[in-house]
C-alpha cells in the first residue's frame, strides 16, 4: 500500500516481489533492493525518515486484511526478499523503519480491531 503517490515513483506491492521470487530469485532480490532504496531515497528527499513498511505477515489465504502487503505464504520467500528490502531502506540513508507483523490479522478473515482485540 503506497501512501505517497504524487511526485513519487509507483512501487510494486511486496506480494509482487514474492511472486517474482517464485519464478526468478535473482530478479526478485534486485527488485527488492532497488525498490527499498528508491522508496527511502524519495521519502528522505521530502524530509520523511521513518516508515512502518513492510508488513511481515505470511499470506495464509485466510484474510483480505493484509492483502498484497504480504510477500508470500512461505517464510522461505519472505526472509530473503524482506532482508534485502529492509537493508536497502536503511543503507546509507539514515532512514528508520519499523518492520511489523500484525497478528492475528493474517490468520483470520476480519481485522483484529473489529472485535476489540488490539494487537
């Protein structure tokens, strides 16, 4: 989910990175590296130095809450892609991030806030 749009490069959802990884690992890792650096560089250029991306939930197919913000259902895909993406965010740009997981949103079909359970 890309919040900054006007004047910013449109970046692929992280699910796309996971799908590319399933076909071409090296290409996916290059895309993750480029996407992470570009996002951080463009945000730093306008004075933003913090991001709450990415969401590190696994897509278990149980929830639409996480949507295309989940890299993959497989930790074997999520780990190398998000590692490169996170490294690119912070690499030399003094950019801070909070990688997060939103349990139990990725584990059930409704958001946890709907039933009063705030994670």
